[in-house]
C-alpha cells in the first residue's frame, strides 16, 4: 500500500517504495519533505484544514480526492485515506494513496 507518514507540521517523515512509485519518483531520488508542496492549489485548503484539525482537535480520519504533483512534474489524481496516529509514541499522520 503506497504510504506517506507526516509529522504534525506536514513534513514527510517516511515514504515507502510503493508511494514513491505511484508518485512517479525514482527510488533513489529525494522527495521534497514538505507534503503541501506536492498538493495542487485547488486541494490545498481542505488538506491543510483537515491536518490542522487532526493536530488541534484530534480529528481521527479524513478522505481526500486530490491532485498531487508527480516526480515528472505532472498533476495526477489520487484518493487518500488519512489516519491520525499523533497520540502514539511514534507520532505520525499516515496518508495512504491510491492513484486514479
């Protein structure tokens, strides 16, 4: 399952190999650590709002249909299932991606 783990500020802590593949990034290329830089402007407000509610109000889940910039600079549609794990010892927000 393509997965990104974010911290409370939206920094990508970890991206697994399937996520790098569906985002069209080579395995050895660096991924910009700012998750928001990958999100299309039309989707950014909702993404930022949901993540802020996860941090501040303990919102547990979100679902997004959004465009993300791929490794070759194209915008591609994805469905994202987002879970809040900030209350665990390895605090993170997990984003699971499915390309459309």
